[in-house]
């Protein structure tokens, strides 16, 4: 697939309401343009494109939000390097791009060095790195491979969040909450630890006046999770 085909898809599927939402939320201040195309459509398109690190590199350079999203979705985890990840995290303009870059079934989370990268970024003082860092344990927690980290690894991240959450801004706190939700779905032991911390932190008022505070403790004790883990 060529970059021109990606542009044609975005022009064909541009959504006025999505663009207005982008501008209302202040995302346009990032310097990126948007066609207002939703993530679901972008995912379907990315599957059609398939893994293509060459095209991913081209799209990443464009000042278009959706092109950068598609770039992250079609990149190849086998060819992504630590240097590339470090360069791209420096170039993130914040907002939803941070979330998709590091979680939301992110390609980066499938890279062989993801565990080490998560540990380094969660320990960073740089806000965007830290947010991405906590997105990665969420993805790592989904792994069913024998090589997946043991419970002790995830318990260490829970303990780290417990030590740090009181000093973090809401954006980082939401990333921490996402990590706890993922980790807490993995086993009964991890659920109990994550749930206890979620109750301690309490609901997060991430978007005052627009959305209700996120009570992520409820996510950890949903009927599905209770049944899955035998709680």
C-alpha cells in the first residue's frame, strides 16, 4: 500500500463531527491535523494494509493524527528498535496518540524489549514517557506466553504505583489506572492487590463537567472478572 492510498482513505472517510470534537478538545493545538476518523475504522483499514514498517515510517512523519495512528498499527514489532521507540516517544504530541502508541493493543507492546522498556519509562520523570510506560504493563498483562513475566513483576508495578500515585497529575493517574485494570484481570492474587489500591486511590475525576469520575475499582470486580477469577 502507498501513502497516497492512505490519504485517499482518510479523505473518503473524514467526519465533520470528529473534526469538530478534535478542535473542541484542543487537540489541534498539538500541531496535528485530523480527518475525524474513529479508531475502529482506522483499525480495520490497518488490517487491510498489513504489517509494513516502510509505510509506517512514512506515515509517522506526516503531521496528521490518523496517519500516525495507522503508522503505529501497521509497524512490525520484529523490526522496531529501542532507538525508534525512544525517538517516537519524544515526538508524541500528547492526547489520544499517547494511549494508542503504548496500549490499545499497541504494536510497540509486542516488541521483544517491551518489559525492559516499560520498567524504564515508568521510572521516567518525563510525563509522556511515564504515561506510555504505564500503558505497556496493561498490554504485557494480556500475554499468555510462557515467557510472560511472573506475578512478582506485576506486583512490583502495583507497589510502584502505590508509592507514586499521590504526586501524579490526572493524565498519568489515568494511565496508572489502566495498568491496574489490566494487571488485575490476570490472576486472583493480582486482582486482590490491584483492587485494594484502586479503592485506596478512589474514582478519578479525569474530565470534570463532561464525564463522571472513573471508578476503576468497579472494573476490577465486574461480574465477568469475578467469574473468570473465581472471586
